[in-house]
C-alpha cells in the first residue's frame, strides 16, 4: 500500500488519472479567484493608520512608508494570511487524496469497480453502511464546493477581463447545464469527471505562467517581488505540469 504514494506512470490510464488529480487539486480558475479574494482583504489598507489603497502597481507606494511600517505593513499581513489559507487548503486536499488512496488499496485491493456507484456499494459491503453514507456525503460536499468556486471564479474572470457582470441565473445555468447534458446523453459520469479534471490540468500553465512572470517583476511588485528561489520553484512546477500534459497528448494521439 505504501508503494501507492510513490509517483509512477504504469500506462495511459495512470497518466490520465495523474493529470486529473493535478487538475482537481490545483484548479487554474482558483488562481484568479484567490486574487479577487485577496482584494477583499484590502479593507486592511483602508483602516486608520493603514497604507492608502490604490489601483496601480505596488511600486506607487512610497518605499519609505512601507519600510517605516515594517511588520505592520497590511499588504504583508494580507499576503501572509493568503499563504496560510492556501497551505491549509492544499494540505487538506492532499490528505483527502491520500486517505482515498489508502482506503481504496486496503478495501478493494486493485479491483476495477467501474464507477462511483460501484465504489459506494463496495464500501457499504466491506466497511458498513456508515462508510457508504460518508462517501456519498463527501461527493455531495465536493460537488457543491466545486460548483460554487467555479461560479464565483467565472464571475470574477468575466468582470475582470470583459468588464461584464453575468446575471445570476445565467451563472447558475452555465454551472448546471453541462452536468445535465452529460446525464442526458448517457455518458459515464465517472469518465466525464476524470476528463473534466484533465481539462483543468491543461489550463494550469495558462494561469501559472503569467502569475510567475508578473510576480517576478520588481516594476510591478516593488518590495513584494518574489525571491529568485520562489520564481525558480514556480517555473519548475509550471514546467512539470506542462510536461505531464504534453506526455498525455502524446499518449492519446500515438496510442
């Protein structure tokens, strides 16, 4: 079972699942959503004694002022809170993925159950009805969370890039209709879920590369520019994910 935690690619199916796990864990649209949520933390900048809020590059802030604030700089406080939030979220997601891997390895011993319904039934038979109910509730919670994040991120992206606000009803329909269409045409929901996560993985470089480029520019970030080690780590992550996506395309088109 411990061998399951060692990264390896045994074939096209494992490559597809690995790419899907990356897409489901990172989710590129969340990069834009986190940027919007961080702007809400700008309320700190409007508090008495805080640094005045602005809408231009961070370098427009007088350097002497930021240095005099020191550790009380609300921008750094907001960044630190964001780091903690992201670390906790990704850590929790990693633990959930490891728990799923452990339970599947210990319970089903490599058997191909074919779908989520079979997994639910298998958990009920092997571990009892409580485990089956917990699995169903976890799926429901993850679906609601994913839909909420996708809807909010879509609105943020539309408002930021196109300067348009999408009506609430349209946002909800765009979130629900694809799932309803998949069910209507009789497509395997589990397969569709994996493919949707793979599609998310292909979107990660388009969000990550601009993020790394912009945060490495002192002209934009001022004294909050990324360290070279942070930039190098971001480049490495973007390269690995892009390579994983490229390998998947090669496997798909070459058979």
